[in-house]
C-alpha cells in the first residue's frame, strides 16, 4: 500500500508533526469561528449527552495538550510515563478543575465559570506555541514523540466531533471544514480465503493502547462488499419493511431528501448511507441475507485486498469493543479501558475526519444507538 497521511502522522518525525499540529489547530479555530457566527460569542448550546459546550471543548483541547506536553515531566518516556507523577503548574490556575474530562462530569461542563472566547483563544495559542517549541528540541524516536502524536490525534477527534454537533444543531459549515460525502462507484463482492491473521499493531510508530497487542486469529473464508452500502441499496429496505427513515432523511413529495447542516437537499442515491445506528445497519443486513463483518474481517480486507475501498464513513462492525489479549492501558488511562464491553467497534474513517485518522488498524468505538456521527456499514457473508 502507498504511504498515507495516517502513516506519516504515526511514523513521521518533528517536521511532519509540527505541520500536522498547526493544521489541526487551524481546523479547530475555523470551526470555532463557524460556531461564533451561528451562536454568538457566548456559544450557548443545549445540554445533550453527545455534545460538549464549545468553549469547554476548545479549552479542553488546550488543556489536554498542556497536560501531556508542557506539564508532563516524563513525556520523553512515552507509554512508560507515570500518569500520576507530580506535574508542573498549568498556565491557568483553574484549568484542571475546568477541563479535565476524567474528573469533570459531563453535566457540570455547562455550569462552569469558563474563560470568555478571547481568553480561550489566547490559551489555545499559548499552548500550541509551547508545544511546537518543545517539539523542536525533542529527539526523533517513538518514545519521545509519543505524546505529541497523542495530542494531535486527540485534537483531530474533537474537531470531527464539532462537525457532528454542527450537523445536529443546524450550524452551517463550509465543505473545507465539514468534508463532502463521496459518490460511490459500483459495489462488488470480494472473496477472502481462510487464514491466520495477526490482528493489531506491531512494529515501530504510534499505536493506541486498544490496538495492542498484536495476536494471531484464525479466520474462516468470507465474502465482503468492496464498497460501503449506499442509499441506492439501502432505500428498498425501508420500502419493503416499513422501517422508519434514519436520522436526517425524509421523503418529500415522493422524493428522498437528506438534511445537511440545516439544509434539506435532494438525496444522492450513490452517496454512502450514513447517520445509521448499529441496529439500522444490522437490520438491513438481515433483510438482505447478509451480516455485518467482524472487525477482523474488515482489517484483513482493508490491508490485503486492493479493491477494498474505505474512508467514506465510519463502518459499524459486528464486534464488541473489547481489549486484545495482553492489553495494558497507556498513560491516558481513560481512552479505552472505561468503554470496553458496551460499545461496538467502527472501522475506517469518514469524510468529516482528518485524513491522518484513516488507519486500517484504528478502532473507533461507540454505543449502538449513536447516529449523529458519519457512520454507515458494509455487508459480509460466509463462503
């Protein structure tokens, strides 16, 4: 496979990381500007389980970067860092009490006396400036660069979440910030043989803790779609079963329309079927006599079959989000371990994600009712 932005971010040195950190911050600030244009400087949004207040979210990005870079006395140790070591003081006296997502309950984030927009922007600027200065003096090895890569991907996750919230709140976004759903070519059935697959990450570069440790898995022969299911394939299921239309989809004057950031538009039947819950994806598969692929089948296909196309939407799999054998939490302990068991794995990426998030071994994970993100699916069958 050719090198990808994800490969560069996971394996690249200081220059690659510096450019990526600045690009990610530019997207953060662009999204913040779009929110201000729609909501005003106070950035008030309703309380919802899948939201964070935008000022809290922006401050949290700066705090997370400070906490794991500028204030981390053991950042050169990588995953061997003791997360509970005594840290240097932060640049904002109350930052830990405001922005630490591990200790600040979700509902409280709407009640905090957070800094205003100007101060929040200044906090973000100061945090990034110090991060880049420290990065320039950092050795180019995986241990020393680990936390710089972590804060980059963390910010990318939050900018993608801001796109989801904009969709939910009808906040207009330009395509450069929101991404554009692709027009999918025709689907084909791909045949994969029975094999022993080494599941998970091994070797050099960055990995999230839930991608470790690599371990062999026996996999039976299977067949899988070359493309994710598009609306042309999905809509007959609604007509045949009478199932309720997915979120952001409606029939008006006999035509299907999709809602995108507050605007109802004619549905492109060849765009990926998206904003689907796990049950909606599973329901289509059952109706079609198919099934969702396991994350192992997905990973095999994405890394070994040249005609397997992915990256249009996050793809539901049949696999529960569980630790791999030998799992050990990395210093950011709340990234994976609290969520094992009650979520499903999604693989791939979406057009709203930063391209460097699109890695074939990356495991996204959400509860099955979530349909606010750009999530869809492809189908699979035994051979």
